C-alpha cells in the first residue's frame, strides 16, 4: 500500500518454507524484476536470503546487486519487547521497510 503512494508497482511472493526450495521460482522472480527484497523474521545467516543467494551459484545473467534483504542481524540481543517493538528496533517494521525500499528506488 505504501509503495503505491510513490507510484511503485510491486508484487509479494510468499515462501513459507526454505525446504523444499524452488530454485526455478526464485530464478523466474529474479529475472522478472529490477529489484528484489527478501524479508525474514530471524537471523540473516542461514535463512531465506542465504537460500536465494545460494540459488545463484553457477547462474548467469542475474545481477546480485538488485537483491536486498531485511532480516535480523547475526548477534545476541538484549532488547526486550513485543513483536512490533522488536520489528521497529531491527528495521523490519512496515514503515522501516518502506523507507529502505523508497531510498533504494531513488
């Protein structure tokens, strides 16, 4: 909804599991869009973004610079709060995601 406010079309694809992983679906998406943003609510290491990048090993014609990830950093945290508070703290709240995407598109 927020992206429409800046005249940006977007699509959302849901990958509810990493395994089994559909390499062909990911490659189709990457070939179709100028920018691809991944979002996951856990550590960046070993998650969905990692699986996407591993998919590109040996593939030609995919620019990895167009892929951007939203995830939790690989660190111990001492922050405590509800899910909305933690999303805000780690930059994965709707507003923070929108701002980062808007900055990439400009």
